[in-house]
């Protein structure tokens, strides 16, 4: 395909595009050999480029290459469409792409990973914590403020590496000298989100967090930097625009502090710090949504230090790329961990997909493996999900025997960061579409929500290949301590309570971190768009959302202590350990957990009924009680509610939905196999043959009838409808009414009249008296099969006429009519092509007015002809001196 890869360079200065393609293919992993240019040639080209007197060579230019802003010979090529980069040590990491509205500082922010030697206990409120009054800009001094922050009403348009073009402004105030103790704030780096800082006193600051981009809410996560600190002073920080009415700060959670000097000199990283912590409602009422405040005091460890504050341990997109780079460059791990790109995010950042499994010896062994799908950071401000994911990856990629066993029996599909755009810009809950991705897993807008659209599509294809044993999405929780799962109640009685076995096992493996009693399995309407519910409805029985607290544990040996990074990473190991217990061929543990779950459920039902003041006997079919009625709601904040689609996407979604519906209407259900098509063809062919056989037998029967009853058809030929020849004559009730009273019915005709009711017909013929005319009710039973065929005909057109005639009272009713109010039904069958039927109802010979009830004459001929006439009663009575057939001819 590339013959140049197999040839040597024969010229001193080769064509630059050819050399670039070598490097380009090598960078993307398609070419493993050396580049075409030798080091000597490269040195010559570099010498030419450095020589100011050497003019640029025309043949070094190429229209297929892009040059840098200084027009130097440093060519690069934009990434081809649908071709995604793979991490490599030979190239720098992919720089994060920011919305063009965001200013980004050039500094690289990096924190060391560290675990405190002693437990970090919750703050114990004393009850006398100060509640600062919000002053604002009127009485304070703005020392930091972001410009042009995109909020609700605007939407994402484009992105670039480094964000906004141009010179980065210095947003912090300028210090007046070494004695100036004003803090210098900054948050224009990955995951930072401080919007404004107001100095209201010497050591007191009011902070305003930036909402999620392109929205006007979701403020909970915070991460920012302060400089120019003083050691002996007590500072107070108050965040004034938090939105959640409940928070873990009310039960002792502390903010996180990171000292750069401590990290450099003592290798100490993030730690919990703060006193006089208070979470309260902001009394400022501007007619909008209520705000809540978080205030705390702190003493910095050093003078002139650079410190960071955070809601939780940060884990950025660059941190993830560094970790994946180490995995890709590990010669052992790269054998069973394949790094792929699922898609590009809205801003163009890579969404990585890891496939982890040991190579199988046979195709049958590979096909028998079940799948496990794990994901994290769909909510960008919940960084605890990334730390749990890192612990899982550390173990599953290790050489531990349990890890090797798991890789032998499972295929792991891992999505470590589903919302890289939100992580980069410091959002708490949303993507750059301005919406919570975990409420749009059913979306059809691939271009607006690519991360979750491709995730759902990948899992859908995976389900077609193999069984997915478990799906788990790692999250963080801001209102409850401990770690717990949200699942989905299974409606299939065969697997009753099975979805609760894995969480119960996990609580036994991590008793001091995981709380089974905090788990919930109720599926609410507002959660239908979450990954957990959508994957469950796609067929994954064990579909969960793992919630890791921002605070700590209230269980066992870790009671009343904050979680550290190591605690969260250890949970990733416990997930692997629980998987082995869950899939153990010895089902003893599984059976024991099911029995324990039934007992726990029985106790919960007793508790619920006791709260309602009712007594219940659970000795019977207590398992029929709906589990959803027992459990409480998992919601409780504005985060649970979906905002719907933004205005600029709503119309697009409606158009796509309409097109999808039209496509479904037009699309016919195709037969999937040749066997199904052959069976359908044989069925239709058999039905056609049976119909032909039936018609042939009927014609043969009616031929004998024609020979025995020639009078009627002879008269029919002279009628006004003579052009419609009678090829298949049939007996009808008109013939029965016309025959002479003293003439018995031919037994052979009875056979032809109604084969299915032959015995009944013959009984009536034998029982009736010779002088008694045939019961009119029998006339309606002569040819029911023929009536069905007449009703099933599809006429091409209909003609109706209703001539109004008066009734002649001097005339007698036609034969067969009854005096007073009666009902007469006459029908004439003229064979296969012509059939006429008419009925008379509610006749009164004493009335000169038209009878209210209709007197229709229904007739149909060879399709597509049909004639339908409605006549008055007088029309029929004028023909009283004739037989019905003679009247018809007239």
C-alpha cells in the first residue's frame, strides 16, 4: 500500500510529505519501522532551516501540510476524519481542548499522590460557629473576577487547544509591595472554577463559584489556587452561591488543602483542614433561586506559599492521559489491555475505551467469556469516581492471581472518563451541551451528546456478541456518607432479589466502607434517562450506579473519618474480589446471600406496616408485595431532575424523531433468513392450490344443479342484465320461495344447498307437511359460505338511488309478505358474476307514506362493480301480482 516504506531514500533532500507520512503513520500505530530519513539527512535539513541566508526551497512546500504560525519548516497535518490518535511515548500528550471563550494559563498544575498517616476525623460542630453576613462588591474589593463567562442562553460553538486566543490577562490585583498581604487567586487551569473573589476584610474573602458552562446552576465542586499567604494569620473563606440545601459539610466534612511547599519539602499532598465550618442559607433574597453558603477558617502552614483548595481530590484529564500512557508503554500490560478511542467529545477531546482480557486459546473460549462494563466521570465534578476507577485498573492490570483469573473469564470494557470536556473546564455536572449527560442516555442526538451515544451503541453491540454480566457507573454523592449502590428491581420472579446479591457481597467484603442499607433499587421516572436504567432495560440484570461519598465512613473501624485516596482505590480492588465471589461455581455464598436478603426484606416489610399502624401476616405469599412500594426515593435535589434539551437542540431532536417515525412506517419487516422466506412462499403456494381445488369442486356441483333447474336461468338470460352471463349458477332463497307449494324439494338439491347442515336440512324436509311452505328462516341458511364471499368482495364503486313512491293500499302484498309490520328478505343469485339481494322491513299496506325503514337492493357484479339501491315499500308492492323474479325483470 505504501511502497515508499520499503525503499531507501535516494535523494539528499526528500519530499517532505513522504517523510511526514512515515511519522504520521508511526504516530498512529500503523507503522512500526524506522522513518525513511536518516539522522544525517535530518541534520542537513535542520542546518538549512537555521541558515538565514538560505532561501526556502520551493519543493519543500506542500499544499497538503499545515505550517505553524511563524511559517517555519515544522510541518504538521490535521488528524484525518475517523482516525484517532493512540498514546505513544514518542509524541507529547494530547493537549486538552477548551471552548474558545475560556482563558487558560500556561502553567502546568500537578499534585503528588499522598495518603495521611493518621485518620482524618470529621469536624465536630461546637454550635457557636460564626455566620458571616454577605457584604458583596458594594462594601468589599474585587480581587479576582473572570470575564465573559458563558452562561445560560449561550451555547458551545468551537474549541481550541489553550482556549481563548490572545494574551492572557492578569486577573489578580497587583501587589503594592512585600507588606501587601492580599491573596492572589487563580482558577484558569484544568478543573478550576472560581469566578470571583471579594476581599471584605483583611483576612476575609467572599468567593463566587462559576456555574457549569452554558447553564445558570450546578455549583458544588470548587477548585482554586491562592498565593501570597501569611503563616500566623487566620483566614476566613465564604462561598456564597452554592445551590444544594443539604450538604455533608453540615455533618462534619472538611475542605481539602494542598500546600506546594509541603509537597516539595515533605512529600505531603492533599489533607483535610478547616475550623468553624458552617453550611447555611444565604439571606440575600433577589427573587431568584435561593443560595447557600459554606464558610470556614484556616491557617496556612507557610509564608509566601502557593496553596490550593478543593471540594474533593482532583483528578484531571491530563492525569488520566498520563496514567493511560504508562499502561500503553508497559510491555506486559499492553498485551492484555488494548487502548482505543470510543469517540471525540463535543470539544474534540478523546474519550478513551479500554478492553482488558487475556488472549484466548480458541475462538470458542473467547466467545464464552462474559463482559463487564465500567465507566466513570459522566459527572465531571465527582472526581471520587476516577479514584475508584484507578484502584480497579491498578488491580486488574496487575499480575495478581485473582486479576489473571478475572482476565481469563471476563472481557472488561472500561470507560475511565465519559465527560472529558466537563472535567477540563471545571463543571460539576454538565457537558458543554449545558445538560446532565446522565439524564440523556436515550438521546438520538449523536452530534450533541457523542460520549453517551457512542457508549450506549458500544454496549448494544457488545450485547449482541456476548452476555454482559454487570454494568457499573462510578459516581460521587454530596449528601450521604459511605459508599453504596443504586440498582433496578427485577420484575422476573425467576431472578427475584438477584440484583441485590452483588451489593450485599460487596458490603461483606468492605464492611467499613460500603453500606448495603444505603442501597436503593427503585426505578423512578426522573431516572429513566440514566445509564443504570437504560442499560437495565437493554437487558443487563446487574446494572448499577456506585455512589462514593465526598465525606467519609460511619461504619466499623473507619467510623467518623474522611475517605482518603487509598480508601477509594481499595474499593476498586473490592469490586474485583466481589466479582469472583459472585461468579464462583460453588453457589454457596450466592445462596446464603439470597436467604439473607429474603429475611432482610421480611423485616423491612414488617417495619413499613408497623409505621403505618397495620398488622400483616407474612406467612403467606409475602414475596408478591411490590419492592418499589417499600423503598424510598433516591432523589432529593435539583440534580435528579432533567432540564430537557437546550433551545437550540430541541428543534433538531424533534426533526430527528419525526424522521425516525416516518422511516419506521415505510420500512417493512424483512424476513431475516432464507428458510423463513421459503416457508412463507410454500405457505402461500399451498393456500393458492387449495383455493383452486375448492373452486373446481364447487363448479362441478353447480353444473348438476344447472341441469335440474333450467327454468330460472333461461328466464335470467332474457332479463335486462343478460350481458352478464351466468357461468356458475347457485341456488338461493328466491328459488325456494318461487317453487310450487306441492312440489317437494329435490334431495340432491339439499346436498348442494348446505353441505355442513345436511342433517339439519334433511330433518326439516322430512318433518314438514307437504302443504306447508318452506320456513323462511331456512332460506337464510342455504348458502352462508356464498354470503361470506359476497361480503369479502371489494367493490370498485357504489351507486345509490332512492325513488319516492306512494303505497297503493288497494293492492295485495306480494307473495311471502306478511300483513302489518313484517320483514321480508329476498335474494337473487345469478351465479359467479352476478348476485342481487334485497330486503323489505316494517311494511304497512295501510299507509300511503314512504316506509321509514329502508328497502335496499344490494347487488354486486364481477369486481370492481357494485350497485346498491334503496327503494320505498311502494315500489315493491306495485309488483305484488308478480313473483319476485318477474318483478326484478320489470
